[in-house]
C-alpha cells in the first residue's frame, strides 16, 4: 500500500510557483504582452497565497518593477535565481504528496513533452529551488517522466488522465500500461485510474494533457469542454469524450456531477495555426478559481459554469489571449504549493 497520497488542487495552499518569462525564452517577441498576463495573475494570486518566482537573476529587477506596478508587495513573493528554458511551471514543478511522516515534494522527470522542446534547464528547476532553500519539506527525485498537467486527482484517490499522453512512447517507452499504473499507485496513492481515450486539442503540444480537457472539483464534480459546432474539427472527438466521461465513477463507485464548458471561437496565431484556447485550464487557489478568458462571447458563460461547479468559490477571469500564442494557458504556467511546503 502506498505511503503517500497526491493532494488535490483544492487543498489549502501556501504559495503558487511561477517561472517568469524573460528575454531568453520563446516569449521574447511577445514579452510585454505576456508580462501583462503574469502581472494580472500575480496580483490575483497574491491576495490569496504567496508567490514563489523562478527566474534568472538578470530578470529580477524587471520582475520587481512589474509586481510593484500592480501593487504586489515584497512580503507576498520571493524571487529565486533559476535558469529556465520556458515558463510552464505546471509541468516542470513538483507534485505534493502527504505520507505518514508529513508532506513531500515529488520531482518527476520533464523531457519537454516527449523531447519536442529543449527542457534540460526546466528539468532542474525544482532541484535548484530545493538547493536554494525554497522548500520546508523533502524533495524526492523520480525517474518517471510525468507532467503535472497530465494528472488530476480527487479526495478519494481517483486519478483522471489521458492515454494519449501517459501511454505515449515519447515519455516512458520502456514501461507498459500496467507498469505506469503501478508507478501512479505507489508514488501518488492512486486507488483508481480513469483513462480518457478521447480529447484531441488542435495546437496542443502536450499530447492531450487532461488539464486542457476535463478537471475534477470538490464534491465529486467534473468540469469538461464541449463543442456544439459540427463543422469544428473538435466536434466528434469531444462528443466521444463526453460519452466516456458520462460513464466514469470515482474510487468509491460514485458518479460525477458533470459541468459542460462552452467552446470559444477558433483563435489563430500569426502563422495561421489554431491555438489551444480552452476554459478548462483554470487554477484553484484557496477558495478562488482563476479562469482563462479570451475576449470571446463565451467567456461569461464559462465563468458561470465554473461558478456552478465551485459553489462558494470566488471566480475570476484572467485574460490569457497572449498566453495561448505559445500553446498553453493559465493552469499550465502555475503550480500550487500546499500549506506547509514553502520555507518563507
């Protein structure tokens, strides 16, 4: 039996990890636009949790100015000198588990979503932060290739994930499905795995991370994306995904309360490629849900659906139109750090 259990995202949090964009990342041409997104996000988070910010020291002065401009005071964040390839903290950040001896951070291997992108520096971010004294709990290095955006868990130990990502041979080619299931059970305390077989998302580099498609909520809720336009490339795939989600139950055999998100109109990048705009990529932080919005007619409906899925939570929209230019959104750039994890 596992000695540790992955905490759901709605567990009480001390901080949120951000790996701040800088001129040496792919954000360079869009740096002003994406910095404004980070400012809005940091301001929203800082009233609810602290910020642990990873960035090269050369970028620190600019970050301090950016945070001061949106009234984020110095006591609400701490900067660490960390080199990075990119900014997707959800996938290179640590996962927090609770065991018999307390909390522990698991530092899984990050290989750039199947060696699609440079990732050597990002793969060292958690260990670099640990060496710098950022954490108050042990950090355990794990050879398994696993990104935080690929897994969702609830209070019953039910894991939701996609087969196209976790079983992709660009991650752990030597491991069978059964071996991967054993790893998840042993390391994350998983009691049941719900494998989602559908959910292709155009413009996505992650091989269908679950956090762009379907999310779990407190009280056996399941929020997922839908598409009502038969002419849209996602229509049939999302119909099949919905049918599969309808039949899923948690580890106690209970069905989920389902909440269907709207689908924003197609957004295209400068190269003509469709960008992965999805409302499912929200962040839960201490009684609030920060939701990506895209200046779309469906934004208000998406906020309303998420409000229904999270009764009693404050729901806040964050303009993420600039973020999806690099094929990710709000949840992708954040990693929650539960109560008791950080050292400051």
